C-alpha cells in the first residue's frame, strides 16, 4: 500500500515536471522535487517496515532491491535539484523520474514476488547489506548519467552539450567509487565469507565486472581527445544498459549463484 | 624500446584493452562453462564445438584468448602507473594520489588472483555426527553436533555444525559452531558450512555373505553397465541401471531382496553436514588490494571535491 502511494507520487511528480517542461516560458516548476522527496521517504519506510518484520535489512529479494533502488534515485534527484543550478536539470530530473517509475512498475509486476520472507542462510550477512545498498546507490548516479548522455546525443546547442557532458562525468565520477565498493569489493568479501571463493565467474559477477569495465573505460575516455564527447556518451548509455542487464537479464537468461536477487 | 614504452603508456590502449576484456567476458557468459565436450557438440554442432574446445572457451577465464588481453592490460597498467609517477616528478604536476593507489591496488589484485588460480585448494566432505576428518598433518576436526533450522514455511534458516579441533592429538578448540557466513579458520585453512543432506545407506551382502555399505549417489559395476543407489523411498531402496549415458531401468528393492549379485541386508538414513575446506594463498593479497583500491577511490573523490571538479 505504501509502495503504491509512492508509485503514484512519482507519477504525479513526472506529470508536473512534464507540464512545466512543455510550457513556452522557461520556468522551472517549484515543487515537483518535494513530491520526489515524499516518494523517497515512503519507499524507505517500506524498506524499514519490511526490515522490522524479517529482522534483517530488507534488501534480500528483487522487490525489496527495486524499492530501495527507486528510493535512492528519487532522493538523489531531489538533492540534485536543490544543489545544481544547471538549466538542464529539470530535463534530467524528468528522464530519471521516468526510469524510477519503470523500476517500480517492474517491482509491482509478478516477476518480483512481494512476500515478506526472512533471508536464507547465505544472505544473512552484513557484507551483503553493504554489497546491495552501495551497489544501488552507485547505480542511482548511473541513472542520471544515462539520461544526461541521451540528452547530450540529442542536443544541438554547444553550451548545453558541454554542460550535459560535464554532468554525465560528475555523476559517473561519484557513482563509480560507490558502485565499485558495493558491487565488487564488498561483493567479493561477502562471497569469500559465504562460499569460500571471492570470485567464481558466476554470470552475475561477470556482468557486474563487465559493467564496471565499461564505466572504467568511460572515465579513461576523458583523457583521450578523440574519445571525448560522443564515444563517452555512448559508453555511459551502454554502461547503464549493462547495469540493467546485470540486474534483470542475468536472472532470467543466465543461471548462476545469484538466483535469489 | 622507447616506442614500446610509449605504446604501453597509452591511455587509448587502456580503453581499447578494457573494452576487449569486457566483450570477451560477455562472450564467456553466453557459452556455458565447464561442460562435457559432448554438450558443445550437441548444442553448437561440430564446427563451433571444435572451435570452442581448441580456444578453451569451455573454461574461458583460464584460456589464452582471455589471459593475453589481461596480460597486456597488466603491462599497460604497470607502465601507466610508473609513467604517472615519473611525469609528476618532472612536471611538478598537482599531486593526485587517488588514481595511483587505484592502479597499484588493481595490479596487486591481478597478482593475487593469479596466486589464487595457481594455489587455491578446495575439498568437500559430508560428515555425520561423531565422525572425524584429518586436516593437514596435525589437525583433526570432529563433528560434535549438527543442527538444521527451518523457518515455518520450510525454507532453511540456518545450518550449524558444532566441531571440536584436535592438534597433535590434544584438544585445541573444544567447541566451535560453523555456520553459513561464519567459517572456522584453522592452520591457514577455512572450513565453510556448505550444505546439509540426508544420507541413505544400504547394506549389501554378496553371495558369500560378505557385507559392504553403499551410500546414495554411489554405484557398482555390472555386466554392460552400472547400478547406482539413488536412496530410500518408503521401505525400499531405489536403484537405477545406467548403460553408457542412458538410464535403462529403475528397481525398488526391499530388505532381503536381490539386486544384481547382491542382496539388500539393511537400510538406514542419517543427517550429514556438508563442509568445504578451502586454502587460498591469494586471498590475503586480494584483500590488501581491495583495501588499496577502496582507499584510492575515496581519496580521488575527496581530491576532486576539493578541486571543485564534482
């Protein structure tokens, strides 16, 4: 029920944003980001309520992960809107809000069971909590980078492209270390503690590494003049596509150790 | 020599190698790993199966098509790390130690991973309560108690194996509970709680009355094939007959009834704990590498924040 209200708030926020973006006079809407904040608070409340019921931090299945991921995106968009003065931010906010809505729509679908069940033995680890939460916080930054990169490729105005390129870079530069710590470092430590093998070349592990390699390549394209701009933007888009494939595609197309999330 | 140095210090080479490794890794997830050669012939046809097996794509991450780009990346990363250090000394450029730490950590990570590949040893064993296993030369692990906890819906809640450890015959650790996510560390080896299972046993008597015990999953040879003991169902032992790779018959045999040249003398079951002993000399270097990478990433963020680049 709380998740449904949060979902409705995200839709309301996106509609308000769209209305203001479509108006002729360039006026930034004054309140859609507060609706995003309210949605984020409600989604975090869902996580807390489920955590109390299972007596463990509720990030142990697809539904709970998507709720946390959407909350992280909504909260981040609120903070970006408050801090950044860039004129492109309302467009980025709208695109990223649509991504958060899509993620919650998947959470509400039958592919993400909603039963409140305590975790199986392998998942009862504090390393897992760090692994999952930091991965999704890092990926929330990648969502913004993805929208910026698409907007960059579509934009014609030179100044706007420059500012979008910079925003893509800063979001990846912040998200990358958080994602690295969560997905790879804490993931490896958890795997070692649970199974005695810090790396098993399980499909999900391999795809997380592939995603990390793409973002690593992105950060290095900044140093090569020929790669800056279009190549960088394409890598930011591919990186996000791989992030989503690692989360969803591997679960349904490739079998492995991570069959529960 | 300087041309080779310039080639390997190139960031463009780094980007290209990173993307090559990424693409090769994608290919590896599309081809099932570690299967029997017949699987590849059956699934992909003779041409592709032979190509995969020649290129070692069935064990991709140990194959040369993967090792060569990783090796080149290792050289590239080493040269870049050294070059950054030298050029900063010459040009008195702004000191950015974050990326240096990340590069150093990644080099150590690759070395640690290679040590793991070469030196990691793993051994799995099912143990019943009261049984002992010898670990290295001086340690003995004795299973004192095995507990399987379930949630109300029947899903596993915890597997706990309480063990005692003896060194040179003397009690070293009187009691330690090995649980999932809580391994026992002893003499450089870690022992992990891996699984719990029911072990079925059948006592078989041959024509001379000599007895032998068989556990589920094990079998014995007969003319033209193999008889495998699958387990106990009700009051009967279930055996399967396999000829080459095909199951040709299933037999349900009660106590006192024959199976091939044997007679089933007795049937019984017990709970066994699945423990996995792992020795990995590469793990410590990998942990140190991960800490260095983590420190480098944090430092980079702080430095960029100070420089208002973010």
